[in-house]
């Protein structure tokens, strides 16, 4: 057994090559609508400072919180100096840090079982790569939350002084991704319950230091450009029924066979929950109390909102290493990993056949090019766009009606108007299009074929088609008719 253990440990790090290899083939093209407004945000902060009024759209005087300002600045500077290659290298670097942090967490939980820590860490990283390792602020927030879990687990196991770094993670998280900042305290609560149990049974006073550090973490998080508005941002921006209907990652769990994306994501959540249940049943005597709270709490969050799957992955699967300690476990792990390897080759192979892996826009870039070639003054144009198309027009210097920053268009955030509700009524045809267009005086409209507004414009003599890309049409106001 000792020889087997030594042999397995000697090749443990080879498992890291699998997620790092597959990362090279991530296909960003259809998943980075958000990157364009992030680049616009970063550009604005670098040249003008922190904004408090929305500046990218045709809407005026909307109150605004740039809740990812720190990440946006870094992303813009990298893209400005190094282009798409720089973005890919940056995301790859953060992915390496995520992989290494997961490994250290698994080593801590498993009491230095290097072989299985490498396997579990690489599997979690591979699962994250399907939807979450992207040039978006979530890569930073995931890394910071893994480090949070490591610090708390180290305090649980070793009473480590690393706990004092928790306020540092708090201030980083609120400035890089404020909407995820409350998750830091969601991750703290199971440990509070764990130490409360220790105190009641053994008079273990570590609970009080933990509560004190959590208090400091809240206090120091006010060091951000928006103060308390950044801290409560998530409570104003989620749980909106329209968001849950229109934004894929905000959907709740559903095994609807007619919605392929929703079915895949929901099946993914179910798969992770089943894995956790299996290991709970198998190893219930060794699982600490806080693991149960992580499992039930994060499973509930993932079922309610599929974007929370990433928290379920990093908050529960590291505890899987508690279950491996016998010789037979090595054989089982090798078989599972081999099957997973073949499956991932198939999935990533299909993904790579779809195209390259540079950051680009392939849906409306020709429409933007037309405007660049034919319009001299961008400031005079007022463009209607759909949700996903707006950010690329914004990065290209145009003012638009709508973009993917859905929460910006809620009245409770912008303090002026529920624009997202109006946008929804445009989508479903429950609006007077004459009044709508007159209200905003659009010079151009970008609409997909067979949409309600597309059919309306076909019978509107004041607008004509001037460019087309795929199923997207660019309508331009014909001033000669007036």
C-alpha cells in the first residue's frame, strides 16, 4: 500500500494538465456579450473616473453603480495593450489560481491526500470551465470565495491566524464584483454554526474571534466608490421575475425537454446534488456540520437560480476528498476520471469545431461597420438594440436603448424608470410602437427577423432597411419623407 501511495503521489500533478489543456480550447465567441460593456466601463474609469450616472445609453440621469469597476479597469487595460491574446492569458492565469486554490483546499480537508486532492480539484475546475471560466468578473469572485473557504476551513482545522485575511478578501470582492459580495457571508455562516456548536458543547471560544473578523469584514467593505449602495446592490438586482424569464443564467431548475440549454444546466445541477448525496450517505460520520449546511443551502440556491451552480461546485465538492482512503478507491477514481476524460474530449471537440477562440462579435459587427462607414457623428445617433446586441454598439461608441446590464434598467436602481419592463413589452408586442419610437426618436433600430417590432417596421414608411447580418436587420430613419 505504501508503494502504491508513493507511486500515485509521484504522478498526482499530471492531473492538472487535463483542465489546463482543455482551457486552451474554450470558445468565447457566443458567451462574451458582457465583455463589451465591461471594456466600456473600464475605458470610462481610466479616462474620466468613477461614474455615478449611467453614460452608455440614450437614457438620461439614471443613477448608476458600476459594481464591477475594479475588474473592468483591469480588463480594459489588458485588452488595450495586448488585445484578445492578453484577455485569454489573463483568464488562463486566473484559472490556474482557481485550480491551485481548489487543490490547497482539498489538501486541507483531506489531511494532505495529494492524489485525490489533485483529482477532485481538476474535476471541479473542468466543470467550472463549461460556464464560468470566462472574461467576466465572476472569475475573480470565484477565486476570492475559494480563498474564503480555505481560510475558514484552516481556522476550523488548525485555528489558523490566516483568518485575519478575511477582511482583505471582503474589500477586494466588493470592488471587483459587488453583487457577489454577500456570498462571502453566506460562506461564513456554516462555520459560525459549527463554532457555535463547539462553544455550546466544549466552551470553545473561537466563535468570538470569527464573529469579530466578520464584523471587520463588513466594516472595511465600505471602502468602495459607492459606499452602502455597493453592499446592498445584489438585493436590488435579483429575484426579478422578468430577469428569470429572459436571462438564461437566472432561470430556476427545470427539466424542460423543449429548452436544451435549460435542460443541460438543470441536469448539471442535479448531477452535482446526486454526487453530494452519495458521499453524504457513504461518509456521514466523517462530515463536519458545516458541510451539511453548505450542501443544503447551496443546493437550494442552485435550484432557485442556475447561475448559483458555481457556488455549489466550489462549496461542496471539495469535501468529496473525505471519502477516499482505501486502496480500492484509487481504482474507482482512475476509472471515473478516464470516463470523464473521454466525455470531455467529445464535448470540447464539438465546441472547437464551432469556430475560433478569439474575442469577437459575430452577430452585429457588420451593422456597426456600416454605421462607422456611413455616419460621421456618432453622438447624434439613437439606436434601438436588443438585450444581447447593445454592448457591442456601446463599445463602438454608439448610444443605445438596451444592453445586458439588466439591473441598470430597474427603477429601484436607476431611481427614474422601469425601462426593462418597457423593453419586455416591446419584445412581446404589448406596446404602442408609434408612441414608443416617438418617445425615444430612434435614428436606427436593430431588430431580428420575425420579431414583433420587425413586422411593425415593415409597414412603417419612415424607416428603411440599410444593412443586414444574418437574421438581424438595421433600419434607418428616412428623413427625406418628412
